[in-house]
C-alpha cells in the first residue's frame, strides 16, 4: 500500500502549490475512516505531520490559553471559547458576529484561501464549535484533527512552547450568514409542535432530566419531546477519536431517526451539539441537521418557553 500513501501525499502537496485553488480534500488515511460518509472536514495525525509546514495551512489550538502555552503543535495559533462568543446577550455562549469573527481571523493572519486545521483535547467537542461557527459564515476549508491533542502526543508529534510570529491580514467572509446548519430560538419555537422534527439533546443524562443545572442556565430540564444522546457516544474514550460509522449509526438508530428527517440538536451553549452536528452531517451523511445556537442557556432564560423535567434540580457549579 506504500504507492497509495505516496499518491495521496503527492495530491495533497499539489493542492498547496497554488493557494488560489486550494480546496479541502479527503486526507484521512486511517482505515477506520474509510466508511465515513465524508472526510472532507477531517484529517488524521499522520497526514497533518506530513503537511504541517505548508504555508496555506493554519493550525488552530482550541484549548485554554494556559494549556496552549504549556505546549502545542508547532506554529499553531490559539483560540478559546470566549474569542468566538457574542457577549451582548444576557446569557452565555452565543456565536460571535461576522464582524467579530473577521477581526479575530485578521488578527491571526488567516487568509480566506487558507486551510484551517482545528484540534482540542476533548474529543473535538470545542474544535467542532469553531468548525460550526465558520460554516455558518460559509467558510468551508476547515478540518478537524481526529484524535486531537491526545493522538498527536501518542504519535510523537512535535511539541513547541514558542508563540508563532503573526502578520495580520484583512480577512473577510465571502458570503452572508448561512442557515444550513443553524436554527435560532424563534424558528425552533415556531416548529416545536412539528412531529416530523427530531430534537436531540447532546448533554448528559442528568442535565437532560433536570437533575443537574450547569452555571449559566436559569432553569433545569429539557426542551419538550427531546431525545437524549450524549455527544460522547460518538467518540472512543481511550484515544478521543471518532468511533466507526457503524458504531455511531447504531446509537442514533435507537431513537428511530433516519437520514432524511429534519433534526435539531442542542446542548448547554451549542458546543457539544456542534460536535453532534458534525458527526451526523459529515460522518453519517444526515441531510438536514441544524444546531440550536442558544441551546439550553437561552431556552431556559425565557420563562414563557416550555420545558420538561423528571427530577428536582441541583445547581452544578
């Protein structure tokens, strides 16, 4: 199979030879990824190690700043949740505006024709949030590093403490906001009685039941008629990599969801549900999946919005 790996590498390097024509391609070489619906937005550690010095590649370390400073993939840039959050709301977690995202990416020297590789150390939960935010602004040349920081270290990837030199750019998104993967409160409320829509709560079972209330939410419970599938069902706890498509498919088959049904996913602040959105759309090929940006923090804030719960609530600090 050496000729095949070489062929893939040559194709990959050829893509970077002309920055204006760079497009994301299937770069995952691991056997377990071969049956995913799409690997356009996924890359594995081996492939990144081969191509990490290409100019058109921008690596984003999506961990807390102190973790990033303790060690990161060489030349990786650091973004954390607060950098991509709109703080003008009375609740936390809403996605940053187009202008804020353009200023952030400009300050990091990112160009519109760059390929962005994102990793974290939590099974790509945080990384998927950034992928989703970029997708809502129609920026598509984004890949998640399967296994993230955990698999990078396991495979003896180089680690640096140096902060990369940045030349600011003038980044602008080419299109307006996309609703392909996004649903907002008013739209969800209007469709709440639609029996065709499948609501998936990607939080823990205790949050779903109302037993636990994370900081930032006003009430405990769930949106009516939701199904609970914890986002971690899609990853292997041992290496933080995605499970096989067959294993993931079995999880969602339990609630009778099919690939053609409209699906709305939510969690506490749209982070874990962004991960589930990635899993359903990219890895399994579900056709109509939207992430509720405000999620439970927003829904629970409005007393007039209906909720369900099964337990007395304990505030989780």
